[in-house]
């Protein structure tokens, strides 16, 4: 397979500096655009490439950008491009690698995206714990200002752009794009009501696009090599390549760039080296902590947005979390619900009060104090908290996804806890 | 001079010239002053380690917002510390992949070795222990950060090595 996103990432994981990046075709896409493509041309290429957002929801990037008011349709003032580098989804570890090892790829993608939507200010909103990535991005930005890739009249064109690295002060909810915008404005990171959508009224009330790191890393390649080329990269329905990862008790946990549509079995058994000795695969979350469990029956599915969607889950971030047969499914779901309950921003009641309630019920079951009715209670919570529209943002419905699918696939495990009066796995003190 | 005035004069001298310059730089990017609230908190915390009540009031005054409003922001974010912390903060990942790989046992080991639980600081003020959402290094689970360093593939031996013989600890990715 042709490496695209990881073409500059070697086994030593050394960061690529400007010289090395340019030597391998870097900033060629930007030169091409500024020399002869209008913003509309660029947007058409991205739309035709069928690139879908890699932040979790898989929204088509070209369509998202098309809602930004352009030229005369836009009132005078700033427009913003924001890179979502908050990466805090439990089990997600792909954006870190892209930023630590090839910061210029992200920056070039952002410059081109800003050019396409007419933004003049851009931010990389990055979680504060990513210390190395923050430093490398700052170093790379300095190189760009020096080389004329950022600042006024980029490469002698009429296009000007400033870019800043903005480390977050923490909290998972900052990754939700409207909460992120509030955080950038110095406020508490409560999500905003939509509409108005950020494309029209975002940061400081101005048109704003928020895209994931990996989404933006694709842009320069698509502009440089064209939509047709990008469409040939996937082996299934979706286009391009994707950073897929596996964590949990497999032989070779890690993150790899593979074609979109790669079968799950190949990712887990070949790239991740299969299960560790003595363990069987019991289930997995295909795309991070807020996606529904799938089981060994789904191993031959392709990692494509709609395929995983039809199987009852979501591709999410594409980072697979493995549940083995000696880890307690109730304990795993409890860990996730505890996380989401803790990270609730507290704005709306079903999430603020409902998630701690789910946590309480799961704690009771896990510690052997559960009752038969608890399963009905959990099902009720899933129905209420899990319904989009009952909550102000997608955090709470996302939290319900692993729970609802665990109730479906691992119901007997819940029952063994309840009727046996203890956890049959005893994972608590393993290590 | 009455009490109210006195508090005000005091507050004006809390922030250092260096801190004020850094805050002013952030103010140049934002349309109104409270927009730099989080940045200002981070700037002040950078040197002092945490945000005291006095720092909070001084920042609020400088940004022309109420101390209550700034408090609401400061307490929202988990990397803003409203209590003193140790020289190095241990951000311990207790999210799902690290849990599957046995982080509960590692957490217990840290508590045994350092004598602190979540939210606590060692007596010698060296370390504070705080849980953190998934550190984005799940393939190297269990993991934690000690200060600015990511420490991966944790096991009991590594905890002993890190904390019982501090001289040996050089930080970095292992
Ligand atoms: C609670 C919550 C947390 C999120 N965290 C992230 C995140 O850390 N990174 C990210 O790119 N998207 C995250 N998202 C999705 C963003 O809201 C948004 O959809 C995404 O950044 C859009 O980028 P894309 O179109 O390039 O995928 C989160 C969403 C929710 C509801
Ligand atoms: S669903 Fe949760 S995180 Fe989202 S707005 Fe409501 S309380 Fe906040
Ligand atoms: S779950 Fe610990 S680093 Fe991701």
C-alpha cells in the first residue's frame, strides 16, 4: 500500500523538519493551489475526493466547508479555521502520532483549508498533556513564518494567514466542537446550541470550521494529487487511507496507516498480532470509548463508515479497543461510564444526573450488590440518555453506546454478577 | 484608606511585570478582556504552580471580570490547579485501555510507594497524584505522565525504580 499520512514517519518516530518535509514533496500542494487554484476549485476537489471527517462523526469535509459564507455573501471580518487536536476519547491514540512526527503535514493541510474557506486566523487547539507535540508544532510554525508559508502574502500571493498553537486547560468535553469554541473564547467549555452552526457563527460569532487533525492531514495530498487518486486508495466504499489502531491485550498493540475498508480481522490479527497467549477475543469497540461493542461475528467487516454503522456501531476514531475473555465486560463498561460521568460538563440533566445513576447501578452489579431489576433500569437509562435530542450534546448518547451493546452481547455476564453475588472475573486486582 | 481600597491596591501588585506582559500579549488576540481568562490562568500557574485565591482575584480584576466568574472557569478545567501541587504532577491514566492492561494495580502500587491517593501531595512536596483521561498512548498501556514526561508500559518494577530511587529517574519515554 502507498503510505500517505505516514510517508514521513519512520520507525524511529523522529519528527520531520521543514527541509525533510519539503524534500519529500512537502508544500507542493500549497504551491499548486496558490499558483492556480481558486478557493472554489480547492473545495470542489475536496468534495470530489469524498473525504469524511476523521474526528468521529465521519461528516463529509467538502460539504462541511460549503456552508461557510464566501466572498460577498460574508460580512467583513475574520474567518477562522480550528484544528481539533484535543484527542481525549478513551482508547484513541492516532492524532498524537501525526503531530509529533510530521507537524508540517498538519500545518500545510491547515493552510490549504484556511485558503479554501477564506480564513485568515487559525488555531491548533491541542490538549495540554501533548507536551512534545505542542513544542514540535511551535517549532514548525516558526519555520513556516521564516519560509513565507505563513504570515502576510503567503508565497507572494494575496492570501495571508496567521496560525497559533493553543494548548487546552483540560476536560474531555473541549473536544466537542462548540465547547471547543467556548474554550477558545476563554469561557467554560459548555457546548453551544446548534443552529447557528459554527460554519456561520462560531468563534467570536464569526464563520468557523473545526476539523480533526487526521482530516486536515489529508488535505495537502488531495490538492496535490487530485480527487481521483484519493478515491482509489480505499479498498471498500470509503476513500483514502486511515489511521487504524488496536489497544488492549493483543500481541502488538499500535497504530497503522491502512486503506479505508481494511477488514477488521486483518487489523486485529495481522497488524496487532492477534490475542496474547491464553486469551480469546470476546468483543471490541471499533472506534473508541463511545462506540458500540461488536463481537467475533463482525471480524470480517470492512472498516468503512456505513459498514460499521449497519452492524450497529460506529467507526468513530478507528482506534479499536479489545475486550478479552478474561476481562470483565461489566467492569469495562463501568470504567467507561465512570469516565463519561466525570467528564459531563453538567449543562443538561439527563447527562449530569443520569450518567452518575448509570455508574451507581453498574458499581452495584460489578461489586455483587446488583438486583434483577437493575438490568431494566440500565435499559431505561440507555433509552432515555441515549436518545439524541434528549441531551444538549453527543457526550451522553455516546456514553450509552458501549452500555447498550454490552447489555445486548454480554447479558449473561451481567446476570452472572447479579445471581452469583460477585464479579466472576476478578479483574480488580490484576496487574 | 478603607478595607476595600486596600484590597484593591494589594491586588494590583500581585501579578509580576513578566506575567502582565504575557497576559497583555494574549489580550491582543481577543476582542474583549475576559476572552483571555484561561490563558491568564495558565500564565500565572506556570511560574507559581497553582492559582491561589489572591492570584485569582488579581487576574479577575485585571481582566475586568468578577472573581466568581473566573472561579467558575478555573474550577472547570482539570489542568488549572486551585490548590498547591507538588513539584511534579503525576497524571495517571485510568481510562479504558489502561484499565484493561491493569492500571488499577499500578495505581495501588503508587499509593503504596508514595503514600498518596488521588488529589494528594507527598509530604516532601515532590509529587501530586491526579487521574487523567486517556493520554492517547493506549498502545503502550498502562501509562502516566510525571511532570512533562510520558512514562509507558508501567509495571510495579518501574514504579519502584521511578519513586524509591529518585536519583535514577531521568524521565523520558520508556
Ligand atoms: C464529547 C465529544 C468529544 C469530542 N472530542 C473530539 C476530539 O477530541 N477530537 C476531534 O477531532 N473530534 C472530537 N469530537 C468531534 C467534534 O465535535 C467534531 O465533530 C470534529 O472535530 C469534526 O472534525 P471532522 O469533521 O474533521 O471529523 C468530539 C465530540 C464530542 C461530542
Ligand atoms: S450531554 Fe453532557 S456534556 Fe453534553 S451538554 Fe449535556 S451535560 Fe454537557
Ligand atoms: S487509555 Fe490510557 S492512554 Fe489511552
